C-alpha cells in the first residue's frame, strides 16, 4: 500500500519496536499516526516525542490512544488485577471470552472501538500478545484451586480466576474481534510483530522465571505465539479481509536507552533492603518462608546502577546484557531492523521475513492427483449407492449441522421434484405437503435424519420430530432452553430440516438464481473461465445436494478458499 496520506495505527507505539516503527513510517509522509499504549502517560509521552522530532508536521498528525486492547472500552484503563478482584467485572471478563461473539461483545471491545473510531488504512501491531496472555500464569491459578480442593473449601473466586486465565479462549476471542474490527473499518493491511517466545532459542533455553528448565510458563508463551501465527495464517486466507503479514523476531531486541539511575521493575524503583550477618537465619529450622521475615531492614535508598533498557524485556545490567547477547545465546536484533522489514512489507516489498507468506509457500495444498482421484471416488460411491439401493446423504460428522440440514433438504427436493425446473414451478404449498408425505411414508429416511441429531420442523411450524440426541440447539450447560419465534428461526437456519412453505420458497429462489446466472454465461465460451456452467449442473436435470451445498457455502455464505 502507499503510506503517503494514509492513516496508520501503531499498537504498542510507545514501546521499543513501536517507537522505531513510528519514526520509520514518517519517512513516507503518512496522513496520521495513532500511537497506542497501555497507559495514558506512555501514549502521550510517545506522541510528545514524535511531535518534537517531527516539529515541521502538524501536531494533530500524531494522536495518542491508551488502554488495554484485550478488555472492554469501559474497563480499558483498569488493571486486570482490579477487574479480577471485583465479582461483577470478573464475571464480565469471563463471559466476554467464553460466550459466543455477538454485537454486544463486539461493540464493547476496546480494540474494536479503536478500529472503528480511527478507520485506519493499516494497523501495525507491536504488542507482545503471547506475553500478555501467557503470563497470566494458568499454572498458579491451577495450583490455587488444587490447594483449595485438598482443603475442601474451594472458593468461587479461585475457580473464576482460573477461567479468566484460560489462554486459548482469550486468544481466539482476540482474533475474532480483530478480524471483525479490521473488516468493518475497511482496513487494508495488518502486520503483526510476533515472537518465538524464547528469543530464538530452543527447549534448552537457560533463561527462566525461577521455574524448571525449560520453563513451562515460557513454553506456554511460545505456544500462544505459535497459535496466534496460525490464526493469522487463517485470517490471511479469508477472502475480502485485510492483507495479513507477520514479522517474527527471534532474538533479543535491543535497545531503547543506556543510562545510570534507579533500576526499575514493572515501572517502580527497587528499594534496597539488607540483612546483616548477625541476623543470619538458620537452615536447621526445617522450613523456608516466602513471606517477609524479621531481621530484614530498609537500606534507605533505591537500587541504582548502570543499565540498558531493552523495552519489553526490561532493564538489564551490563553483565546481564553481555550474557544474553553473547554469540550462541539469544544474540541481538535491533528495533530499527524490525521496522525496516515491516515498513518494506507494508509498502508492498518482499523482505523475505513474512512468516505468513512462508507458511503459504510451504504448506501442502490440494493436488492434481487428488482432483483426479476425487472423481474416481465419487464414481465408486454412486455405484455402491445403486448396488445397495440407498442414497448416501449426511451422517453429521463433517459439520456444521447446517450442512446436514441443507443436504437433507436438497435430497427431499430431489425425491419430490427430481429436477430444477420442476422444483421451481411447483407451488410451495405442494412442495411442503409432498415433503411431509415423504417424511411420513419413508420411515428409514426419517430415522436417519433424527438419528444423526437433526430436528424436523413440520409444515405447520409448531410440531417437530426429534431423536434422543439433537445437534441444534447445542448443549451449553442447560438441558431446558426457553425459546421464542426468533429462536426457532435461528435453529432452523443452523440445522433443523425445515418443511415449512417459506423454506421451500427460499429453495426456489436459490435454484432460480443458479439457473438465471448460468443463462447469462456466454453460450460459445467453452474456456476454463467459468465454474458453475450448465454442464456442471447436469443441464439442471438432477438436484445434487453436494454441489448445491458447496455453492451455498461459497456464494451465499462467502465460505470459499482463494489460496491453494
């Protein structure tokens, strides 16, 4: 894309990589840069620095935005710990992640609101999502529950804190919101600065947070990072969405500044404490306390030293930095190099570092042999159908239930109307009545539908047939579910075989559309240009449920692949 006169959101723009990203983007004259950070002070500081450095540009060219992008807008400035401590907000956090994504969850999302308010042409995401999610430490939450279970006094809060720390639901919801936000904002490009989680090292990484080696928390971070990459890979394969790329630095990223002063940990100075040798504690006591103990006194000043600020990874001493950056350890990549690669990709260049592109190039897609043998498999299946006098329609193992519903409805149409023209010209009253007669007379067909979990709604729209197991509505902790007319329509769309007149009208409209669109194709064009030709539809003499379902998924529901 062309950066000039474009609006670009840099998520995490205050950070080490984000700041370099903003400076690099400025080389190409954007219209506006929205700089985001978790804290208001950080976002405003980043914008102030950009305004000073690029004083020749209008101040409004740089706009700060702050808050937690993984939270609701109303909670974006509240710490996660405060949200988890409050019963109401903790419950809200859980439902925002666990429940089905709906308009309420979407509209209340801070990330979605940011994208809709700014309508960016591109988004560069420099936030370490894997760290934000994995360092909530599901292991600590699990240990708390196990301790309470053993003591026989499990608290609701402890269980809910565990639910709130589940990694995959959080990541999945984040990607869902991101996809919808980018699509609704008509954003053309999204580039993620990802992570390997280990600075490029393997399972033998010696750096941990006091856990075993390799650290399960660190590996969880890598697992989340990998899961995010694959979800972005899928988003990049979604037609009509933003172009998606990911640059994944796999080394220690440094540095932001070098200086002397207070050593900061999580934004706070480290107060020095001391224990004189006369107060030494004995190992003969048999227990070691992790709580504050007597004999430790305030030293009266903060920890001061020479340090190097490596951004997200924190403040390192000279010796620590020397260790982690040594040849054979994490080594180094600079934020400027990352920014160069990202902006190169943003401008349409090929850095050779796009992980999504690399996955596209290396995954094994459909093959010529597979296509040839597919026809052979279909021929064998059809021959066996004739040999055994059965029609193989749907088993409800592929999913979703909507597919089984469509296949059985198309099969019913085939049984009562045979071809497209007859199905279109018959009255919907006759179609509905004949469908009911077929269901009543063909016990095997009826039993097959009910046995795989489908519900059959009869023509009166009031009575229905069902088996012991139903797929729609799905079980979500309740065995008794209230419903209204809107709910019934939703269930019919999702997986009930619908014998009402209005549904047969929908099928007639669908079949007529196929015939009309096919008629518009040039009669003399026998090239490879068109897929859904008259020949494909067997001159409309046969209602093929498989072909119709595939057409519905592609054309009506936009569920088609465009990468192979």
